[in-house]
C-alpha cells in the first residue's frame, strides 16, 4: 500500500516535468515560413529602375568659331585695294589684280574668272559705265554680235545693265550695277565646258560697300 502511495506522486512529478519540457520545446519552435526571396528581388529591381538616371541628351558639337565669316553663301572676303566685301564660294579664289581691280578665279582653271571694279556713285556716271561695258565685252570678240544678257536677278540691284558676247571658249559677260552707295562692274570670262557664270553672278550679288 505504501509502495502505491509513493508511486503515484512520482508519476505526477514525471508528468509535470514532461509537460514542462514539451511546452518549452513548442515555445522554442518558430512556425516554418517560406523566405520572401521573390519579394526582395522585385523590390531590389524596382529600386534599381528608380535609381537609374535617364540618358542625358547628346550635347551639340562645339562651334568652330568661324560662323561669322563662313556661311552657305561662301567665305566673307574683303578687298585689300577697294572698299567692298563679298562672299567667295568654295572652289574659287580672290586676289587683287591691280589698283581698283580684283579677280575671282576658279581654282581648277584660272582662265575662268570674274574681274571686279567698284566706284562711288559720285565718281562715275552710270550711263557712261554701261556704254563702256558694252565696248569692253565686244572687244573680246569684235566679229560676234553683242547681245543683252537678262538671265540674272536684277532685283538684287537698284539699277543694272548686262551684255554678253560669244567667243571660241565660251561667253564673256559684263554687268554694271548700282547698290547701296556703290557702283560695280563685273566682267565674267566663262568656258563652255564649265559654265561657271551663275556662280560668279551669285558672288557679285553679295558685293557691298565697306568703309576703310
């Protein structure tokens, strides 16, 4: 009887100890959860996208610094012995021929050129210049017929007259014109295989008076 009385408390004590251990084990275990790798990766990608700056627009190339003197019309050139300037197209060269005369010639063939002469309006009578221009052009081929030349934009000048004559090489053309306090005569010596007259006329139309 005593043995049974002692055995029962021992069983109760062991049960209490086991219950305590089980509770402790359960309390120490954390519920299993899947790692949030996908969420972290997506969050990281989103952060990188937000932090990636947009590509900056390309900066325009720096200017060469010659825009004031070179345009699509050519290179601005001032005469050394006459008070004027003009734009000289690419492929042509400007040089002084003699006092009050300059020449623009084709670099590939200097026999193709334009002579430029300028005057102040008070120094010359325009009608006399026109008459002299006719004589100058005719002298290139006295046997050919002198013809009036009209294939140019006369609106660029306040007053103008032009003539041409045909030679064995090509046309010789003389144009006298007035524009902004300057009177000009250009004489163009062209060649039939080149046909540079339009270029010369384009350059002549940019002639303007400058003060020296």
